[in-house]
């Protein structure tokens, strides 16, 4: 079993001082990885990770995740290789095929078909692998939900990320996969890995450390109305309850799904801290 | 500070953090006003390099010199520009060019667009940047309402017309007209004067700073010999007498070069020079002489 790792995906853009403070806070709270998203209206990923490295000592730096369709593979590889050098090898590269159609349209980038977007991801990964031949490549995180993506991830990635979302997730609405669907996807990854050891990352969509678990789950239910409160209470991507209970839940999730690396969104940065504290070194 | 002039150093960004940090500090310590990062494949990328430069210096402006615009989607570029502007607390100066190194396009798996297409893309890029800067919803927000100062560099009529219309700083290449995608050769003083005159006619009275990339620096007590040497080095494209007149070759003692700079300001309106990294130490006494 792999040791736990915790990441936070930051996305709120702001001043240098705000960004530096947030990155330091993530490190101080015990996170292992600080991640940046790749969306319009959010932070510029590569400059943001460079500054994150300057502001911190230890924490690893992750693109969580780059939209392959937004980048020329050769130019992106140059940028990431330099970032890795400048940060003393602290970079972990996360890439997906892109999923927010409105952003493609706003940027004038062809949305194309799922196959076309997947092809762009393959092009980026191929170029990264080529460029790093003969020298250590930063760890690669790939993932998603579909068979094709997860099969590709199993063949190429050091870390495989499950989004924990359900098909048909509308923009701005959280469509979470239920427990059975999530377990099925984790099982699929295990199968396509065929015995190869890889880290499994799970995106955590909701965190409330509270003595009133019921009220927290009701809040989650308002955000994810298609899943019943009981279902949400059992779901690995929803962490609601006391710090002790959530700690137990994560230990169980690692046991059952094999996921040992959990990433929360910026809003939940401070919420998860007491749990990280309890799981240190485990 | 050197009063009426500004001086920048155009840097090739190496792989190692330590080497880059050391060079950036040296630029500031030597008294330069601007630290510029070039944009080529095989070098580190400008934006993170400038963020790092900003972290290890306190005063110098941070400039892309110049971005190869066709490598960038304009909308995504706007995010990188304003993000870097925020992270460097308003010290960014954005330099853009239409792109000229054919081999790099091939290496990036992109067709080498025609000169017309490259300038078209640059025009779209400028329009998109201005639109994003002006949009109150755009995030990261630019530090100043109109965005960071814009430098446009090139030599052709269309790009210089664009520059006259949009740029705060107009970058003259000081190179002669050559076949597209070919090697660069220095222009004569008359050629540069003609380009400057063209821009002035297009500016129609609007103020803009005139920048020049200085290709040759030789600080020496024997100016005549150094000019002869350079004439040979540049394979006689320009004679020693012609080289004596061009602002792209700053040759002589610090006092002589300072004198040339004043003369060039009169003739060409140039007040902002960018020297190549390998010349930064050699050129530094000129900054002293101008103080």
C-alpha cells in the first residue's frame, strides 16, 4: 500500500502576494502537492508554479490538469522542462484532453470530436516522452473517466487520476459518480494496469469537517441532487464528518479502491488540514 | 538610471536556475533598466523565466524580447501576460514579434506561415490582448488598466504600421531587407533612418519610445581598428565607414559611445537600446559615462 499524499488544486487568480500566501499555506498545512488548473480566467499555470516553487521549500508542483488542446506539444514540453529545472525537479505533469467546450470556443480552438481531443493528448504525451528520453522525466499524471483515457493512462502514467464524475456532467453542475460506478472505474484501472504499480489519485469534490455530518451531507445533496444523502455519505469523493471519521474513511478508501493520493479544490484547502495531520506518515 | 536613455539586456535563458538567477542579478547590479528574455525553442520559456527574474531582482523591468506570436493562442496568451504582470507586480513589458525563424516552426510541427499570415496573426493577437485588458471580467486582471506596456518589433511596413498604431515602444531590428526566413544582416544608417521616418509618418505625432537591438558592442580605445575588424567580421556587408554611422554597432571608448548615443538620438530618435547578453559587462561603462 502506498503512503498517503494530499494535493490542492488552486485556481483563484490574484496578486503575487495572495498567490505566495496561498502556496505557503498549502505547504504549512501539510499538503504534499500544490496544483494549478488550466482554464480561462484562472491562473497562468506555468508562471504560477514557478512562483509557487519560489515561495515554498518542499511541496511538489503539479499541473492539475493541463488541457492538451490548449498547447503546442513542442512548446509545452519546453515550458515544462524549464519549469522542472527551475524548481529543482519538483514538477509533476498532469494532462487531460480538455472538457469545457465554451473555453475552446472562447479561445478559437477547434473543439472537434472526443477522438480528436484524445489525439492531441497522445501528441503531448508522445512529445514529452521523446523529449525526456535518456533523462528523468517528471512524474506524469493522466486520467479521466472513459475506457480509452484510462487505458492510455495505465500505459503511460505514474499517477492515474479518477475524476469521480458521472457521464453527462453539465458545465457548472457537479455530476458525481456513485460508489458503484467509482469502484467499477477503479477496478477497470487495476485491470488495464495488469499488475504494474501506479499511484491512484482521486479528486475529492466536497469536504466538511464537522460534528454535524447530516447537515453537511444535506449541503452536498443540494450540490449533487441526483445522489441520495445515504449514497453521498458512502462516497469516497465526499468527505463529511469529524476529522476522526474522515480519517477512517480515507484509510478505508485506500484499502478498497487503492487510491492513496487525494486532491481537493482550493475552497477546501483549510478544511482537510486536520485530516492530513492525522494521516501524516501513514 | 541614465536619464534620457534606457538600456536593456537581451538574455538567452539557460536551463539551470542558478545560472539564470546569477545573470539576472548581474543585469540589475550593472545598472540596466530592463531585463529581456528571448523566445526560442531550445531556451527556457520567457514567462516563468521572467517571474523568476522578478523574484531575484527588485528594480529592473522584465521584458519578452520578443515573443514569437504565432506560437501562442491569443486568448491563452492574454492569461499568461496578465498572470505574469500580476506575479511581477507590474514590472512586465510585453514584447511581440511576428516570428522569423523558419526552423523553429518546423521543429514545433507548425507550417511556416507567409509573412502576411504572420502579421495577420500578430494583429489578431494585439486586438485580443487589448480586448482582454479592457474587459473588467478578465482574470487575472492586468496591474494597470491598459495592460503592460507593449513593444512591437519588426522591419516591414505592415508590422511597423501596427506598431505605430498600438505600441508604447517600437522595436527597430536594425537589419536589412532579406529574403523571408533567411539570415539577418545589418542595415545601413540610411536604411534605418528610412524605417524610422516611416514610423514617424505613421505615428502622426503620437509619442512612442524607439528601441533598437544593438547587435555589436566593442568598448575599445581604438575605434578605427575595431570598425575595420567588424567590417571583416560582417563580410563587408557594410564598410567600416558605414558601420561608424549605424546605431546597431556601438564601438569606441565609453565616452565615444555615449557621444554616439546622443548623435543617434538626434538622427533616429532612439532612446532605448537592448544589448545582447554577451555584451552586458563590456557595455556597462557606457551606462556609467551617461550618468
